[in-house]
């Protein structure tokens, strides 16, 4: 067997591809479901926290800042292991999917809050004053004038952060969530061949390249509008 044939046999074995592609497909579906749930929950929670912070209630702001700083600093893997293996000792048992969704959502919310908050601060004071001079209250000024501008400014960094956090769904493999990497490593251990791992890599490319392209289009669109 020549070197080219050995490479194909090791990384792209057609027999193993035919045997394990259903498992990889199942992993892709779990990854999509997890990523969608994390993005929706994380972005909405981050937006809500930024809005609450803009009311400048000191005790509430202290709690929000503490939450943001903690979840931006902690590695998601540590929190996942802590919740999945530590909480049962207190009588609280969460499923692996729930732990992964909860942790990644909180991490995304922490980053999203800080990004949207920076967008709110970037809106010039004159915009606030002009809106308030027309008779709008604080909440309406925030909702109708400031927040739309802040969100538009925040879209490019939010897109990058969203892509980064959705790739962290692979962390679910350490607690048995049957996503792509978990399915690939399980198949690799049974087959003793690297082909399932390569199939997993291809699955990630198929899933995330379109997301990256959409993110780049959004960045370009909103950058052009700000020019």
C-alpha cells in the first residue's frame, strides 16, 4: 500500500464513512438545536441586562457588573463541570443538555450585555437631550431613540461573539451531550481509525462556514451604514 492509499485508509476510509455518517448527522442536529437555544437565550438576556443597567440603579448595576465580570472571566468548561458534577451533591440534578445550554447562554449573555451597553454609551448625549425635549420619558427615549442605534452599532461584535460561543457546543462532549465531537470521538474509539474525527471536522465546516459568511455580510452591511 502506497502512502496516498494509507492516508485515505486512515482519514477518509469509505467503509467507515458509510457506517458512521448517521451518527455524525445526529450530532449535527444536536449541535444545531443547542446553538440555536444558546443564541436566542444569550442575546435576549444580554439585551435585557443592558437595558436594566441603563436605568443606573446602583445595587442592580453592581449585581449586573458582577455577573458580567464573573462569566467573562470563567472558562465555560469549568462552569460546565461544576454544574454537572457539583450540583447533584446539593440535590439539584440537571441534564447534560440543560447544563450546556445554561452555561453557554450565561456566557453569551455576559458578553452581549457588555457589547450592547458600550453601544448605549456611544450614543451622544445630545440624542438623549433632543428626545427628552420632545416630551419623551426616559424609557421611551431609550426604546425609540437610543436602543436602535446601540443595537446597530453592536451587531458586528455581537456576530463575532455569537459565532465563537456556538463553536463551544463542542464542550458538551465532556458531559456526554451527543453533539458532533461526542459522536465522532465515540465512533473513533470503536473503529480505531481517524476517519470519524475527519467526518466531525467536515460537519463543523458545513455548519459554521455559512454562519461565518452571514456574520461577515452583517458586519459589512452595518459598517457601510455607519460610514
